[in-house]
C-alpha cells in the first residue's frame, strides 16, 4: 500500500515553519507497513491543491492532507477538496454543537470564524477532533482514500492515532517493509562505512543500509522488503546482530532511543546520582537529560556558571586556575565537575566550558574550542573539542559528546 | 521565477529525520523574490528520482536537489541525474585532488568511497564544496537550471550561500514577492483573528495575511505580490503599522527575531543582569536565553534545582514552604526567584517549578500545572499555567511564557 503526504501552507514554502508533521506521519505509516512514496508541500493555492490531490490520488492508495483547516481566513483546503470532488459545502450541525460546548466550558465566546469551520464538503465523513475546533475529514474516491486534517501538530496526531491509523490498518495488503535502526556515537560516516564495507557486500538484495549522520552521531538504518513478515523479521535481526558485532564500541542504542535515555538507564542500574556544571552550553545538556521522563530519579540539578564569578563562588573554581589556564581549559572543567559533585551532593558530574561563538575566540583558543570533564569522587576524564563557527551547532554537538562521555564513563566504571 | 525543491532520502519518508534543509532554502530563495512552488521529498529510488526531476524541470525554472551525495553506498542521486540527462559519468580530477589534500591536512587516509565521490555526470559544472567531500553540481537544461547538493545541512548551506544564490540573483525577473512577519505572544490564533477582522477586510487583493501559531506564540505573516518593488515595500510597511496598532500589547518583534533576543535587548537597554532558577524546565529556559550571541553580557547563570534539597540548600527555599505549599506553588517559585537573585548576585531572576509529566500529577495539581515567578529586588510577579499532558511540549511552552513574562516585567519596570 502506497501513501502520499501533502502539507499545505505558504509558511512551509517560504521557510517560516519546518514541516515536522510529515516525519511523524511517515513513522506511523511505516510501522503499519505502509510505504510513503512522496511528501509534498504546496502553497495555499486553490488550483495547486486541486492539481496535487489529483496527481496523488492517481499514484497512491492513501493521500493524507494537513494544513489549512484552522479558524482563520487563510484556510482554503476544504473548498479545494469540494471543487476537486465537484460537491457542495454543507453545514455540519454536530461539529457546531461540539465547538459551542467546548467554548462554554472554557467560559469564552465563539467567533464567526468558528461557525465558518462547520461548513464541509458534502461527501465527507467527519473525524472527531477532540483537540481542537477544526474537524478531520475522510473521503473514499474510487479505490483510494483521501484524509484531510488540521496542520496543528497535536490535533493532527490525535486524529491520526484515534481515527485514521485504526482505519488504515484494516486495509493492508501482504507486502511488508521493516526497519531496524542502530544508533552510534563517536565516529563519522566515512569511518563507519569503511568498517562496514564487507557487511554491505553480504547484504541480501531485498535489504538496504543507510547512513544518517547528525551532530556527532550516525544512525544506521537497515530496511528489508518482503512478503513473509516472520521470515523478514528473523533475517533483519540476524543482520542487525552481525552489524553490531563489527562496531560494538560505537553502538549506544536502537530505534528511537536517545543518548540521554541510555545514560539515564545506566545511572539507574548503577544507582548513581548525576549533576552538571555548564558554561558555554548554557543549560542545553541539562535540558537533554531532563527531557527524559523520570530523570528526576537520577538527575539532581545543575549550576549554569555563565559568568566566571559564578564558577568561583558556586563551583569553587580557583582564581589561580582561571588566571593561569583560563575558563576554557582542562583544569577549569575539572574543578567545575568536582565543585558540582560537592555542591549538588551527587556521585558524579559533567562540566563544560568553551567558546560557542560567534565572538570570544582568540588565536590560541578559536571559536569552537570546548573542554568537557566527567568526574566521580575518585577520578576524572577530560576531553577537548575543536568544533565549528556556528553557535547553536557547537552547543548541540557538545551536548551529544557530553552524553557519550557520560555513557562511556559509566560503562567503564561498572 | 519559480523553484522546486526536491529532497532525496528514504530517511525523510519513513520519518527518521526531519527535513530542515527545505525551510532554509525556501527562506533564502524568497529573499531573492524567487517563488518556491513545491517542496518534494522522495525515496532513494533511481526511477523516482528521474521522474521527479522531469516533472520539476517542466514546471519550474529552478530545481534544487539535496541528499544522496555522501560517501556511502546509499548515494544514487548523481547516477539518476546522469541517466535523466543521458550522459556518461566522468572522473573529476580537481575534486579528487581537493579531497586528498583535505585528508592529508587532517592526517587521515581517504577511503575508496571518497574516490567514488569524484565520478560525476559529464555535463556538470562543479560547485566547490569547502565544507565536505561531495561536490555540488550545476546543470543547464534548456531554459531551466538543475542544482544538486549534499544533504548535510552545513554543506548545503555553504554551497547555497557561496555558489548557488549568487548565480540565481543574476537571473531574476520583475515579479516580486515580499513578506513581513509580525511576532506575537500572549493570545491564541482565534482571539487575534477576531481582533484583526476589520484589518483583513481592508487588505488589498494583492496582499495575504497568514496565522502561524506555535507554543504560546502566533506569527502573523503579511505577503504582497507586485511588479513595482518600491511601491510594494511602501504599501506593506503601511499595512504592517496598521496591523500592529490594533494589537500593540501582543507584538514582541518582527521577522526572525526571537523572544530571547528581545528580552536580551531590553536587559542591555536597562542595564540589568539576569539569573534563573529552573526546576521542571530543567535548563531549557537558560538554553533559550544563551542561544543568543552575546547573552554572556547580561545572563550570569542559573541554578537548576531539580531535587528539592537543591531548592533548599542552593536557593534558600524554606522547608516550611515546601511542606505547606509544595514545590509547585506561588510561594516556592517566589522564594526560588529571590534566592537566585542573592545567590547569583543579579538584578532580577525568573523561577519555574511544575509538573512536566508524564508522571507526578495529583488531582489537585495535575500534569501540566506549572508556576512561574519573575522578581527583582523589590517586587515579584507570579503566574500559574495549566498546560498539556506532553512533557516536551510543557517544557517548551513554559519557556516561551517565561520569556514573555520577562519581557513584560522589563517593559513595565522602565
């Protein structure tokens, strides 16, 4: 079964918002074994919407539209659908009742735009959107299905999860696509590719391996296609194990796991409490760690010592160290990590200090020079990075390196 | 002039990576007045690449391909281009010399995959990629232009900025598209739309207004199309001012400004030093603030008090307060903010404590209950939010609300 995803909105084409909906939908459709053939972003343009629906319906079994169903005047998707189908618009009373009730509960008035939302193409089956005012719509067109949803991510996700995916899963054929993702940190794409060359040569024809590098990490994605799902699952597991054995030190996890989750699991296993002392990453590493549900079980807190006086007063970094080695040095991050252990009363801590840019670089320590330290009460490991000119990229890359240092430190500590 | 952007890679279709390249390219093309007609993501599939290039070349003057030029085996874009153009592949000696030099400087060996990268379609004009090994390629096909670039964001951005955009800007016609973006925080899409209804009714036919809501903020985008650039600029400025006058209290900035940048400017103007005390946002607010270049000039640091003992020991929150009101209360965030002012020696501080979820909720304080306080040495303002079930969404939404509280506090303080 083939699907096409269409996102509608000038704001995507002019780059003002990044389309994250399509990636989420792609993941969900794939889990059902539905192959996403194409993702298309087009303008809020009546004729372009009609043309794109026509082309997508011809080449796919399922067409998913998002965007252009909100309560404001730039919403023309449903009118284009009605014109494509050559049907009238009709006022949908149950939707109007639902919207009125929703606003009554909030103690607020509806606006005329909300009434406008209740006009929908006559042949639509309405999908109940409990997360917002715009209804989802389902159309059967010959052997194909067209679904229209609002572009607001949590409304779309609600409709997909509760209405659309359950209906799709009934209609599936017998061709299966499966994926396994192996997550690595610590080496670049080319180095890993060289180590996996002989592995790629033994890959069966119905399998593919893709490299997806991102800020110090490379995801390796194995994809297999076949009719026998059980056999396919067995084969992909065998291949996955074979691959992992070739680069065991680099693999930190699988599928959608994050480095922060892996570090969290190791901390729980080893019953260790973690703290942090961040300078140039300004809270980003702590944010990565605390994105994980349950991180309050092992993460106590952090001191963001952006100013040198806070490094001294809160973390106990010596004035002498700052004077002789500077804030961006092995000595400083070591004292920051040791200071965080004491101050936050934790078993181990990570410390980061560097020049994120764009200003602040010198000849000796250019922008992108960043020091990290991981310490427990008896040992410390430091690491120097020489990164990029881009501030945000330096912050994000360093966050990943820091998490990987924590992982390796915890694995060695046993 | 019309452009189509094509991104190639199964990893996008199965949702494993989010396509951020297209948004960046869309922004840059628009600044030149080039209209992006469509953004298409397709598979690493030889025939689909050929078909998509063919269709895009027919409907656009410019076709930009990204993805599928890396050094690993899943790279088939350039072979598809060669087959589309019906030309041979040729070894490009200068690219090979450049790659060898690059690796010599790093003190590393090239791999056979790097040599593979130097084979390119015969009719390509090579675009020098100083950020990586894969060359960019430029093809003139009748009156249209096809450009192929690596999918790695900083390599693509380098090629666009230094090679592609300068060449495009020479080829422009006389139709102009211009945009103005008005940034708001504090009210939802429907409320703003109701306030702007009469504004929308006076909008000339060649102008459009779009609403782009995101986590507590709504971006309003005005777009105008016309032949006379000077007149268009004058008219859009007039409309922008008219719009802002209708919702002055909600507008925090324009175009690509961020709330964190606006807060930073106010702090510099008012010569105030800021600190933070974060619990449930775990460093995210500090990360937003320190993403801004130069933020070390006004942001001193923060204490991430994830554990209650750190709220007590580092921020001086009273045991009595925690016992009687809990960590998620107006009283606690007030003491956290006041504690941060003392501890970090700053003029003002923001404090946040709440239940981000998914665990930790109670009947009285469900998941999504979050308290914020902004204080200086003489006053304090608190705010309670009742948000969502989603952890990351709660963290991000709260970050924006916190920044907007800081903005309003600074504006009132004068």
